[in-house]
């Protein structure tokens, strides 16, 4: 067996690799998928509606639309919010590129609001300052996309108050945050937003392989999302222009896409959703355990706003570089060498070459940049054992001290 592998010890080393995140799939999940494969519908059938209903109920939102990814979800959420050419979208620079790209897909311009140095989320103080400035300049955003980094909610009540005053729409990028809470309510309730988006990529809290969802409480947004998901087509005679030609008839009312999720994926998602609270509880346990085990190291541990209860998608530490004899990069690479799959969330979006072409430069959002120079995401996921977590802690200790 051993000499099947090109390098000696390869299999052994791989068996000790601890990723930063991974899915947890049970026999029940597999059975749910197989059941759909044996049924009449494998896409856009009853499993989609069941999954949508279940997520909407869990979150306390009226409507949910399942799509092929959170990237697709962000795109149609922007279109439903009316974003188009000549409009402006603002988001955090400390996010995955998809939170900003959705604005560009719609022909809008994108700008960023620097982060809060304690939560690493979009700073609402900074948002307030920038809105006052933008009003004077005549360049107010049409859409603001707060990103709930690591699963900790942004200060939505304050953002909603600003949206009332300045008239922008709010799309929550809650890709990290299903199962999290804000002021006691489930993230995704849309109490303080127009739309909220989840991702079901395998590293996120629950998975459908690839997949995403948009939630909203507004019926007209829901209907638009459903059309945009499937080519802009409707079979609802009430929405048609003129008379229906017959029961075969459909009309394309706008330019939509094929962003559908399959029933195969939705069955997996619905099955995973049943264990969502268990997943988040385990992440809470692991996060608290990290908090205790890491407290004496030269690190800044993740601070939690009292209004929030994170889903703990990520556990991010910042290195106190003035108290360490190594660089950020050295620490990161020594962890990787020790088979600890650390990661970095995120390379500031405005520093990406594509965004630099659009006129942004390093130096534009200093808080996000400082964070990037100190942050490391440690492994955290449902199946992470205490032994493996201890190994992460001990390795970090050896590297830092
Ligand atoms: C993962 C992620 C996305 C994109 O999700 P996909 O489902 O992979 O398209 C968008 N925004 C954030 C913050 C993410 O973490």
C-alpha cells in the first residue's frame, strides 16, 4: 500500500492534515440525495420548495429562493434591488471578491467602507462619515452589502437607520452566517435589510456542494428573484403582457439566467439544515475552547459584539507582531508546514489587480490592510476533534514562543 504513493510518508502526512474547514456528511444526507435521484424530479422540483420553506422558517423570513451559488444569489439580489448602470454599490474590502463583483455584473460602480478594528466587519462609523461625504459629492450608493465576517453579524440596526436616511437598499452577504443570531433573531430574517444571501459551499456552515439562497420579506422582490433565476421567464398569466396563448405559453419579461439549484442539491441542503443548530453549537464549543487555550499567547482573539451570536464559520486570530520575533508570513507558513491548514480571510478586495485597474490602490482602506497583515484563520469545523484542536494550539505555541 505504502509504495503506491510517490513520496515516502505521503499518506501518513496527509492523514494528519487538519483543514481550516470541511463539510460533515452523514448516511441520512446520502439517503436524502439518493431518494431524489430515484424520483421523477432531479431539478427544480419539490425538494427545492421544501428546502426554501425550511430555510425561510428557520430564519423567520417570508420568502427564500434557492440558486446555484451565493455568487448567483448576490447577482440577482442586486438586480432585484434595482442596481444598474450609473448606480453605486458599497461593501467591505475585507470579504470574498463575490460581494463586490455582483455590483460590477450589474454595470454599477463599486466602492468600499473600511472595517471596524474590533469586529473586522464594515465599520458603521465609517459608513456614516462616508455617506455624509457622498451626499455632498452626489455619489450616494444605491446598495450597501454588509458582510457578516466569520458569522458575526454587522450592526444591522444602525445600518438600517442610515438606509432610511440616505435611501439605499441593504443586501446582507450572510454567506458565513446561517445559524448565527443578531439581537436574538436568526441572521437571514431580513428584519433590518431588503435581502440576505447564504452560501452552501462545502466550507460554509451547511452545504449543498455548490449552492446559495436569497431571502426577503418583500413579495415583489421575491417574484423578481424567481424570474431572474430562470431566464426572466414567467408562466403566471397575471404577470403577462396581453393574453396567454394557451397552457403551453410562457413569456420572457426581462433578461434572466439559469441560476437554478438542482433537487439533488436541495435534498442535501434540507437534510443538512436539520443539524444546523448542532453544527453551530459544536463551533461555539470549539471557539470557546480556542479562547481559553490561546489566551496567554501574543494574539488578539476574536471580539464579539454583545448584540451578536456568531455561527463561527471562521476563527480568526491576529498576531501581535511587536511581541513576536517572526513575521506574519513565517508563522503562517510554519503552521502549513506542520500540516495545519490555516487560511487568510481575506486579501483586501481593493488590492486585487482587477480592482486596481478600476482605480483602487493599496493604502485606500488602512484598517482592512492592517488586518490582512496580521490575520490567520485557524481550523474550525463540526468534525474537528479536541485532539486535533490541541495540536493546532500546541503547534502555534511552539511557533510563537
Ligand atoms: C463563500 C462566499 C461567497 C461566495 O459563495 P459561493 O456560494 O461560493 O458563490 C460570497 N461572499 C462571501 C463572504 C463568501 O464567504
